[in-house]
C-alpha cells in the first residue's frame, strides 16, 4: 500500500511547489485526490471571501468620490473674509476736517433773540441750516423751467 501524502505535501501540491513524485501520487491516489479537492475548495472559497472583504474595507476606508467641494468652499470663504477685512484697512483714507456752521460753538444770545430765531425757522419752509442746499436746488429748478419754454 502507498503511503498517502502528508498535509505539508498536500499544501505544496496546492501551492505548485511539490516535487513531481508527490504530484503523480496525488493524481493516482483516490484518497489524496479527494483530500486535495477538499482543500482546494476551502482555499478557493477563502481566497474569494478575503478578496471580497478586502474590497469592502477598501471602499469604506477611501471612498472613490470624496467630496472636495466643502474644503474648497471653506477656503474661498476664508479668503473672502480676509479680503473684506484687509482691503478696507489698506485703502482707508484719513478723514478730512471740514468747517461746518454746526461745528462752531454756539454764541450766547438772549432769550428774546433765541425765540425770534425759532419763530423765523418755523415760518420758513426750509430750515436755516439747509438754506445753502435749498438755494442750489431752486436755481436748478428755475433753469430747468426756462429750458422747457
């Protein structure tokens, strides 16, 4: 009776590393060929299963269509915020001081003079502080009316 192949020899036959005598024995011995077929089925299923699990883990670990839009949107928003703060500071002009009549300190006057000033302001259709502006608009309206004629 032929001695059957050991588990190491069967592994070598499956891996393709066995000597020709072991391969010939596996081809002729019914018991060893059945053992080899069973191991081949187990390792074949194991190979398919591990490949499927590895593919599943790869898909979970690194998605193919990783969204880059939020990262780009945050970068653009940061640049816009920086520009909205930096540009006004860089372009800032010094304020010019203008002498307005309201900026001059008030002159002390009597109660009667103050009351007369209030009456004049109330009687006028345009307040005294807006008189220079009103005079320019009345000149413009009078020139526009003459042009229509």
